[in-house]
């Protein structure tokens, strides 16, 4: 007897049909990548306008998944920022390492939940291996525990929560049980130039933004060690920075961290991108002493070129991380294994460690060092070419960030309106993409060389395109 006709058009796809669809997706992704050479970095206005076709009410009937994928490719691909092309210098958005990008395609089909080893043996092993490699590669203390997060904001929050609860525990207060109301007050200190997301993390941790003490910074954006308070105590939480988002400068860790820790305080380092300087022998001095801290927050999706989203929190003492993050309950007995859901904020979670594992497995220590060293060299070259063309470089190039301002005449002082106009024209023309920022009250173009794909040729083409746009802005 025939089965009754389903009342809707689509039935659950067989594995074979799904496999065909995945091949189609992979083919489309390949075509997208090879096409990037020939398109502007920012999507053309007509591609952005065509996105309006997505804005329609959800229809009633199912649709063939092949049609959905075709629509996604036709409307979506042209409206992307060509981030993997080597000429996207916006924010600190990294590109995509080949192995990590391909691993995410495969692991996406695995659909593993990395919360507990019992849910996915492979996710558990790769999470553990990648975490240990990261600790080792960054030169952090051997016993430190790394855990994957959706980004540096949540990595910083993880470290700050571990620190907050550890300080309170040492003072005899159980924050998990008793909460923060009535707890001994924690003094919070950070630099004038700390990242907005670190302030948000402090806010989310219940520590308040207005009560945070801000230490003055020097011309590069680094905390002035002599201005750092000498009277910190066992209830002081300090947030320092590796890699100022504008200049790449790092705080003087070796001069501050030992002083704070000796007095019983906790130091967290926000090193969303800057911490990776430790991997390149020639740049290690830029972040010297960061390993002395209690906790660290960094990103894999920025300078390490792992796909979004992927951050890493690292805490010196595993017990401090677990105190803040564990959610053990009767139905989740202690196993002694490394269990991701007891080391971070999420229960169910993407197996983020897989892509970082693939990146590190493919590049090795030398490959990562080369990526970091090479992008910094490109940043210095970019600054030199722009300066030779008469533009004003606003801060020494410490790592991979370049700050440049443009004036009404070559060799003159940058002018906010001219700089804004150059940024606008460059973005519109699409040979590259760079954003704007404000540095010490002045408007600047900020170029971040964070993509493994960037070549010397890209640097030269980009510098010429910027100088050429400036010439036309001057009229
Ligand atoms: C980018 C950045 C952050 C935030 O990282 P997300 O991954 O975007 O959450 C924090 N601190 C610094 C210094 C950064 O550059």
C-alpha cells in the first residue's frame, strides 16, 4: 500500500541528498574564493541594494534547500566584505587560514556539541590539544588552562570573573553562593586606553564602569608604570592590555604585574590580538612580562586567522576558572576529565577548538611566527610608503596597526576633514578597505594588517591607492 502523500512539499532530506547539497555548498564556496581576486573589497552598491530581496515575510510552504542555497549565494556572496582577499585592513579582522577555513566546513557537518566529552570524543580531544598548544605557543605558564570562547570580549569576562571570585574567596566570601551584594568591595584599575569591550566585561561582572580607576597612558597608548598606584591590596583587580587597538602598544607588564601580585591582587591581560606577538622571536619584547599575569583573554579569529567566532580565555590556576564557571549538578557527576562546559560560560557549544587545532597543525610554530612577523613587516612597509608619499603617521608602528592622517598638502599636518574624505573615497573605490578612528583627538585612517593572505604586492597597491585617493581629495 502506498504511503499517504505528505501534506507539505518537502520531506526530511536523506543523507545522500544532504551530501549532494553540501558538495554544492563547497563548490559555491570555492567559486567565491577564486572570484575574490576580481572584485572590489567592499561590495558594490548594487550588491548591497539587492539584499532588499531577503526582506520578505516568511512564506508558508517549505522550499527546496537547493533553491535556498542558490539564493544565498546569488544575493549573499556579492554583498560580503572581501575579507579573505588580503586587502581588507579594517578593525582587527583577521582573514582565514586555509586549513582552519576548510576544517570549519567539515566540522560544520559533524555538528558536534563540545560541552562534554561524552557528547563528542573528537571535540573533547581537539579542544584539549588546541588549548595546550595555545598556552605553550604564547609562552604562558605550563599549568595554565585555556578554554574557547566566542571572542575576546567573553574571554576577558571569563578571566575577570575568575579573578573577581578568587579575590573574594581569599577574603572569605563565596560569590557563587552569596552574590555580590554585601561582598567586600573590589578595587578595579585599568589604563586610560583600555578597550571598550574590557569595560563592558567589567560592567557585566558587576564591577561597574564609573568606579574603575584609569591610569594615564603615554604617547603610544601604554600605561605609564610610574603613574600606576603603589597601594594595591588583596582585593584589587587590574586589567592590562597587550596590543592597543589603535597603535599596537602594550602596557609595561614586567613593571606592574609583580607589584600587584605581591600584594595579593589579580592581574588580567586583554590581549585580543597583541598577545600573539609573543610567538615571533623579533617581537617578543613588545609583550615581555605578560606571562606573569593571573589570566588572559585573546582571540583566534583576529590575528590567528581562525574563522569567526573564536576567542580564548586562559587562567593560571585551573581551580580559579572552575570556581567561577563550573555548573556541576547531580546529573553531571565529577569525571576528572576536562569538560568544556565547566570551564566557560556556555553549556552547549560549537567545537571551536577544531579550527584553532587545524590552523596550528597546518602552520606549526614557525608558520605562526612567520604570520605574525610578516604582517608586522607589511604594516611597517605600509607606514613607510604612506609617509614617503607625504602622509602623517600618528604613532610608531609597534605591531600590525598603522595610524595615518592626511593634510591639505603633502608633508603637512593631517586635517580631520581631509582624512575623513580619503577614508570615504578609499572605501568606495574598493582596491582596499580601511576604517577610521580617533587618536588623541585627531581623526585617522587605521590599517590593520591581520590577514595571512596579504602580500607585498597588496601593500604596494594599497599604499598607491590611498595616496592616489588623497591626491584627488586635495583636488
Ligand atoms: C578586538 C578587541 C577586543 C574584543 O574582541 P572580540 O573578539 O571582538 O570580542 C578586546 N580587546 C582588544 C584590545 C581588541 O582589539
